[in-house]
C-alpha cells in the first residue's frame, strides 16, 4: 500500500480531531474479483495485520490484506470538493 504525503496530512488531521490512531480496512463480503472492503478510522481487531505505512498505522482484516497491499491512498481537491480516493487493485468487473 502507498499513502501519499497529501493523504497522510489529511488522515493525520482527521485522526487527531477524532482521537483515533488507526486506519482500518475491514472485510465487507466478496465480489466478482475478490473481497470487498471498507475503510474506517477504527482500532484494529484481534486478528488484523497491522503495518505502519508512511507513518500511519494501518490495520487490515486478513481477508482483504492482499488487495489492500496493492492500493494507493491519495487526497484530492477539485471543483466538487475534497477527500481521499483509492486507486489500484483489481477492476475486472
């Protein structure tokens, strides 16, 4: 997984505001190309795999770890607003 500097700045600010220290990818069922996941600010669970990515603690449900490791998390601002976006992973459907 890659977390860009822009995403890191945004995530760090949100984490501080919410007094949370972990970004968590959780399993949300299976799709045609493998597991679906959600992204939350939440403490990791017992079986999660935890890594530090660009200074951010990232907890990953073991069911989605292989998908998550292929992703890039970035931050973007445009005329529609601002926020995180995820690229990479499989898009076979």
